[in-house]
């Protein structure tokens, strides 16, 4: 029975396919597998007598090392931004004052923010009462009545 011969460019082809897959999916997972495939192909090019078992072992070890290194680096690397609430729409409204769109009855009411109606939770108030957003739970604002509505 003959052993399967794996040429170095097979690994480079696999690396290329993994890079294409990386472009089609979110995240950085397949990129590290592609790097591992390229390194394995490079080592096979330098050492052509390497068996398939050793090649697969090298690919596996480099894949695990590369993904683990990226995870540690990604956790340490925090992205500083000038708009930390950009994708947290509800959190952007905390501290702002709005007029009730629907009265708060039994602890629940509604406010209108721009073109969106938000549910609110707070003490019972009449319609057109000014309330301040104090927090958010899911898609419901916690509000309190503004004492001095000027």
C-alpha cells in the first residue's frame, strides 16, 4: 500500500481557501488556520521528506498556538473610542429628559424619542410629564419624574 504524498503547494492551496473563507465570514478564526497551512507548506518545501503524519501534527500545533495567541492578544488589546455608546442605543439616552408620550400607569408608560416610542418604567405620572432616563433594562427605560421641569 502506498503512502499518500502531500506536496507543499497543497498546504498553500488550503491556506488560500482558508483565506477566502476568512473574507466571507466574520472574525479572525480562519486567518490563523491559513497562516498555519502556509507555515506547514513552507516547512514541507524546506524538508520534502516529511511524512503526512508530521505535517498534520505541525498544522495542528501551529493552529492551536496561533488561535490561542490571538485570543490572549485580543483580550489585552482594548479599543479606545471617542463614542463608546455608539452601538448601545438605549444607553445613549441615560440622563436625558423627555416628555411622556403615554402616561405611566401601574409603573409602565411610553416616551417618544425622535421617531421611536420607548417603553418606560417608573412612578405613575400623567401624560406630558417631564421624566429623566436613569437606566435601561433590555428595551425598557427606567425613569424618574423631573422635580423642576423648566
